[in-house]
C-alpha cells in the first residue's frame, strides 16, 4: 500500500469504500495476488478480505472503483459484484445561531 494521502490538505476529505465480490477469493494465493495488484494503485488507503469480498478504502480524487476492478481483473480474477459508498459521515448539520437565554423572572430565594 502506498502512503495514506494527507486529507487535511484537501477540502474534499471524503474517503470511499468499495465492496467487491470476486470469484474464488477463498484461495490464499489468489488473495495475495489480488491484494498486491490493488495495493499498487495510487490512492488506495486500506484493503481487507472479509465475508467473501474484498473491501477497499480509497481516495476518490486519486482512484476509482473502475480502476480497482481493472486491477483485480488483471490478475485473471472475475469480479462478481461491486458496490461503493462513502466511508466518512456526512458533514454535521448547521448549528443554530447564537441564542441568548431570556432572564429568569419571579425567582424566590431563601435568604435565611
């Protein structure tokens, strides 16, 4: 894997996550070949194989799902299905304007 991009330098700091189902991904030698091919792509942040699929986190400004699938196919593997989603949450909703609290009236104090 290449060095993780410094997303603090980019105003678009969104990371994408692809889940790609690959035929015969259970074979350890095939897994190594696939992960090596995908890791060689610039913009790939993290790769793991879980639940019969390849999970890839990547910088969408540098690479995309199509390039990842092409890297997988270059190993002679067959992509069965693929899906991509955002990995980071949506920005926080706008905060309310600074509201001053109204003064409290009719407060009884016990000055004993």
